[in-house]
């Protein structure tokens, strides 16, 4: 059975591992956070490669082997990857699992309910961190059928439940998680506990630098108004005070109707939209439909950072890269 580290981050009380634990992670931002804590001691495996779907990715043999061999699995949690818990349980049942999105203190934002964020109740208030044991039924994860859209899905554009699962785009969440990752590794590998904690502190300092840099980059475009391909960015929006008018799609379960696209086109004109962001894995047809009669610039933005090289500096570079892409598009 899968052994959760929540809330006490406790591994088995049996003899401590004498070697650096083998660690598997789900998405690239999580791998980057774990890599920054492990430092030179090891490299965490990545189970969901760039461009794949974290909520229904079929593991390749090499990925399944990495999961099978893992002693610790660090992942976002069922809100993003409803199938991953079953995979961990089936393939790495003796591994400890740390679901970052479920950690106490993690900031949660509610899923927004309309393509035009000002057109409906957005529920953008913070939620207190809480256990998600009872979310599976209300989120529809058990009944969610991925077959119809697996080919198009990039993995973060699925029908979300009550909580928006893209919490890694809030740097304060990432800062909290660095400490939790360090403690999980320290429990598994006491001989290197000080190293993990030192690395986590250094990673926090580097993240603080990235946030400061991103704020400076985005400061000149605070009045700009953006449209995104799908609603994955509200944690980033709130962290950096950005104004996003809406998204072309909220979910891959349904495509926007012509009426919604028309409403979005009207909003672009009425609200003075500055830039619209595509995502590299999706067909640009919808964006072309919305922008065909405008001169609105289009740029690429990816919440999973699929163009960035993996490693210990991945996460702060993701924050800096997204800030730079947004500012560059807004400033023409």
C-alpha cells in the first residue's frame, strides 16, 4: 500500500537507509525542486516527460522501472494526477509518497468557472490547506474518461475539481515545499540530513532572487491585460499582480462554443487586451479564430516549462522565463 508522508512527513520507522534514497517525481517543476534539495547527492527520476499528460500519462517501461525502484515519490497530488496514486500503489507500493499540493500551509485557489473571468463567480479567494481524501468523488476523478482527448492533452488542461491544481506556479508554495522535501529526504537518509537542509535553504534563497527578478521584469506591465490559452496561471497572476481577462479554454473536456469565442473577442476589444498566450503543444486554430481580425500579439507560455533544461535551477528559471515572456509580449 502507498504510504503517505502527510501530515507528519514520516517514513518507515525501520532502519534508516545507508545510501541516498532513489526518488521519483511526476512533473518537471517538482523534479526541479527535488533536484535542488538533493544537489550532488543524486538525480530524481521524472515520470511525466515534457509534452506528456500528468493526469493520464501511460508510463513507459523505463519510467515504470524508475517508479518501481523508488523509495520516495514526490508528486503534486491527485488534484493534478488522479491516476498517479494508483500507479504508485501498484508499482511502488512500499515507497513513501509526498503529495506536495496536500501539504498543510499550501495555498489553494478555486477553479474558475468561466472563460471570461469577470463574467462569473471566479471564487478567487484562498482556501486553507486541507486534506483531500474526500475530493475524488466531488472532482469526478473516478469517472473521468480521458480516451477522447488524450492525443491533444498536455496534461494540465483537464477538467479540474474544486481546487485549481496548478499550485506550483505560486512561488510561496514552492518555498514551503522545499523544506518539506528536505525533511522527507532527511528522514530517509539521516547521514545527509544536514546537506539536504542546507541545499533547501540555498534553493529558497535562489527562489527569492528569481521572484525579485520576476517582479522587476513584470513591474512595467502591471496595467497590461492578457488572455491565456487555458486557465493554468491564476497562482502566477496573483503572485505577481497580473491582469488576465480570460482563457480560451478552461477544460479539455469541452471546446469553447462560438458564442464564448465571440464574447472573448468582444472582451479583447472592450478591455484593451495587450497580448494573448498560446501553448506550444496545442493547435493554434482557436487563437487564430479569436485574433484573426486584430493585431494582438501572440506569444507562447507553458506552465510546465517544457523548453527548459532539467536540473536544480529549473524552478527559479521557470519563474523568470514566464515573467520575461509575459513582459516581452506586453511591451511589443
